C-alpha cells in the first residue's frame, strides 16, 4: 500500500474504534477523546514504519507535535488509561499490526 492508502485505512480503523467521525479527528477540537484519536493515528502510522516527517505531511500536524506524540505515547499506553489502550489494540488488530516495543 502507499502512504495515502495506509493513512486512510488507519483513519477508518481509529474512527470505528473511537466512534469519532474521520472528518473530526484532525479538526481543532480539543476534547480528550479527539486528542486520544489523533495520538492513536500517529502511533499506528509509526507502527507501520512511517517517519515523523511523513506522518506530519499525512496528518497536517507539525513534525514537532508528531515527535512529541511518538516519544511520549508509551507512557499513555501503559498508564491506567484503559480505554485508550483498548482502542489502540482494536485498531492494531483491525489493521493487522503487531505492537512494537
């Protein structure tokens, strides 16, 4: 698959897992559920092997924000935020991605 196809597949999986319409995930909505969805999209694209610059281009985020998410997401994955972890796992399963260490 190409990067745009991967991005669309990830966005669709995150939308299904979180219940947030695809069009709202990367809007400027600041609620925690929207932030979580954005973090999950970035993590999944990183799991697929995309670099922060590529992810920034696909999502419209700044490379700095993408790097921040990638470097701090482990804290969120293993914290007590079960819903976030469950949504991330559901998306990984739907996309056939194994968790990276």
